[in-house]
């Protein structure tokens, strides 16, 4: 697919995932994202690993950004459409 041979997609509980990854994509609600941020931080390659989170409302951005920054992430980009938001971080 797109000349990418090293892509691994996993579906399930984040606590059950092992290994370290260059990018993690999580499209789920704010409460689950906040709960799982520490798991994502432990599974992202650092430096340079990316975390893309989406599936939450714009008014929840500040809380997610603050929590991610406390775990060593830096916000690279925020994208918004209507009331929805996605955030791209780097570790």
C-alpha cells in the first residue's frame, strides 16, 4: 500500500499493545484520550515520534494539549472542522 511495507495496524486496548512506534493515531473521545496519553507516551519513539489524536470537541483542546505537554509532547498542528478538532504532537 503506497510503497510502505513497514506499516502495522492494531485495533484493541492500548494497554495490550507492546513495542515502540514512529506514529500513533487515536480517534476517540476526550476522556479515553486523557486516560491513554501516558500509554501513548511510553510507546512513541523519541525523539521525533508523532501522535495524532482526534474525535473530540474544540473546547477540549486546551486540556488535551496541557496533558500531552506534561508527558513530553510538543504540539505541531491543530486542525479544526466545525466543532471537531485533531491535534498532531511530536515527542
